[in-house]
């Protein structure tokens, strides 16, 4: 896993149990909805998190064994306020994707 040039306070670590297949109907004022794009891997996921005080720049998905992770970086905001995150690194698939 390469080192990302990001401040630790702008990185959010999550687990696969935190992911949703569809976006929520609405998020609270202190929450954000993230669209985690992984189109090359054939899946799209959503995550609802708290703004502390803002949405993170990076989202890192830790796998159960704690030896692999997927990394997304905030890309843009959809018209509906959903934040889009692009997959930039994935060491869970033996070199399938490493862009960062």
C-alpha cells in the first residue's frame, strides 16, 4: 500500500458492513452521503457518514483480515448533494487497480 498525501483528519476508515447498495432517501444536516465508485470491479456502494466538521477527502475500506484495503478520494458532488468518491487504490485484488 502506498502512502497517500492526505491529512489523517481528512481520512475516514470504514468496514464493509457500513456500505449500502442504494442511497438513503435523505441525510441529516450533519451527515453526508458518499457514492463509492468501483465500476471496474462491477459494484457501486453508498456510505452515510457524519460531517466532522466536513466530509472526508479520503475513504478507506478495511477488510475483515486488516491486511487489505480499498481507497477512494473525493471527486465531485452530484446535483442531489451526494459526494462522489473515485477508487484510487485497491490492494485486495492482487494488483487489479493501483492508480494513486
